[in-house]
């Protein structure tokens, strides 16, 4: 066997081993709690949100770092007529910038050769007015990074809420589709039994040919409806896998059914109050407002004169060699006050006005966001009320439909009814069963949506 064929065979064998040993992340029997757990761990959208939050933490760490230390060296050659001089110097630089605006710098060149000399230099700036305290560049950077961390934490919470709700809805839609398959299968069985009965009656001479034809058409229609429902059931499973974020093509057995529980919701006013107190979107708005307030304060601060206390020290060796103690005694120390006034304030005023207008926009947006949240709660609350009413009505409809079918069958047995009566009654019962299943699912999902819009953490729900 040639080398190319051997390599291809080994690659195929390795692929088979990997394929056989790989375990699916989706179990063969899947509960809704397991689906939620898998989604929280693997969903790509959540992974991206988590990485964004980690990046914000890194930016805060960078903003909070106050010092830097650098080591450098340089060499130069000076060539003149008849002479070539080589100069070398090693330089260490330490810088500090504090959250209150203090800046310090220390430069030490411990050795110099040629035209370069050992030296020491230090400086410190302490702002007394503009750029001091929380309005210093470093202080503003730290506060902005802290706000971003808080915002990204809430954004991650919102992403988790949306993912979990999507998984729950997809799971129970798949359960609903599976249960509707059973309803359609039962409808096919009833239709086949009815058609067989009409064929026997036709042979006996107690039924007309049109009755047999109607029953056979009903069999075809129910079989076609079953095929369509089977397709929808497969589609809902794929949609569940997409909501989870993995396992497309998997067909696990869904072991949970739609919970039938006592429905208890607080008054509408209480749900609105809870939502306005809990919603993460409002916390994000508050953080952005705080950040904009700081920008306005910074822009206003820039219009003020600058007043700094400054001090500096410098000393340079007069000859080549290493740094010595004499440098610190022979150096020059300067201290003083620096005062500067911005004369052209056009750009500064425009910056301040823009920041002030943006602050007003954010305040109005927050008020509007409160209105939007209120509308979301009201809409979700009405959805729960509507689903409750529909469930009660459809429960009664099923009872009536079952009674109608019983009466139609009895009339047919007594020779007073027709095949149309029985077929219509069977179709009505099938529709009632399907509608009742949908109503139970809609009510449960409406309650989940209400919890989310109220700001409750649905990722901590216990599924029974």
C-alpha cells in the first residue's frame, strides 16, 4: 500500500474512533430543567455575553492600575573629523497616576558613557482645582469602567433571561406538538373504525354509498393532518435544539408535560410596581445617566482655570560613570504653583452644551422606558387573563364535543342520524382536544413571560 493510501486509511480510522467515542451533549431523555441547564452552559449567545462581561472586568482592572515601570537603553555614535565617539545610557522610568489626579514621575539613568551621563529626575503634579478628585482623568476612567461592569452584568442577566425563556417556550411547543400527534393518531383511528363500520352497513344495506365515501374522505383528511403534525413535531424539536444552542438533528424524548397548577397572580398594580423596581433595563439606564452626569461635570470643570502644585528634582553627573550619592546633593530642586486659564472657550462650551443636552435626552428616555415596561407588564398580564379564560371555555367545549359525539353515535345506531353527523362530531372533538392542549401551553408560557417582564430571575425557577 502506498503512503498516500495508508495516510488516508489512518485518517479515516481516527475519524471513526472520534465519532464513535463522541458523546452527545443532549441526553436521550430530556427534561426542561436539563434543557435550560445545557443552554446556560453552551448557548453561543450567552458565551458572547459572558465574554463581554469579562472584557469589562479587564477594562476596570486596567483603569484601576496606577503605576508603570519601564526599562530602556540607547546607544549612539557621533562621528566627527578624525574622531568617533560611542555613547551609551540605561534608563529606568517609574510613573504614577492616582485616582485623585496626582501624577508623579521618576527617571534614573544609573550609568552613562561617552556623551551620555548618569542622571536622576523626578516630578510631581498635584491638581488644586481643575482635574482634581473624582473629576481627574484617572478618577473618571475608573468610574466609567465601574459603570460598564455594572451595565455588562445586567446585559448578561437580560441575555440569560431571554435564552431561558426561549428554551422553555421551545421545549413546551415541542411537547405540545408531540401531544397533538397523539390527538391526530387517535383521530385517524376513530376515522378508520368509522369507515369500516359504514362499509359493513353498506354491505348489510343499512347505509348509502355516500356515507361510505364521506367516511373514507375523512380517513384521508385525518391521515394528511397527522402527516402535517408529524412534520411540525420534528420542526419543533429542531427549534428546541437551536434555542439550546447545540444538538441540531437530535431527537430526545421530552419527559416533562405542561404543568397543570393553580394560577395565582398578584394585582396588576403590584406587578407593575415590582417590574419598575426590578427590571435590569432601568438599572442600565441609571448607570448611563450617572456616566453622563460625570461627563457634564467634567465638561464644566474644563471651563475653569487650572491650578496645580508642582515640584521637580534633576541632577546629572558631569562625567561618565555610575550614579553616585553626590548627585542627590548637587541636584536642583524646584517647587511652585502653576496657573493656566483657557482663553478660547468655544470648543469647551460646545462640549459642555452637547453633554448637557445628551443628559436631558437620557432622562427623557428613562421615563419613556418606564412607560414601555408598564405597557409590557399590562400586555403580559392581559395575556395571562385571556389564557385563563380560554382554558375554562375550551374545557367546557371538550365536554360538549364528547357528548355530541356520543349522541351522534347513538343516533346513527338507531338509524336516525347520518355519517355527516358522526364525522362532524369526531372532528369537533379532535379540534377541542387540540385547542385545550394549546390553551394549557399558552397559559403556562404566559405566566413565564409575566415573571420575566416583572424582573424575576426565571433562571432560578424550579420546574416540576
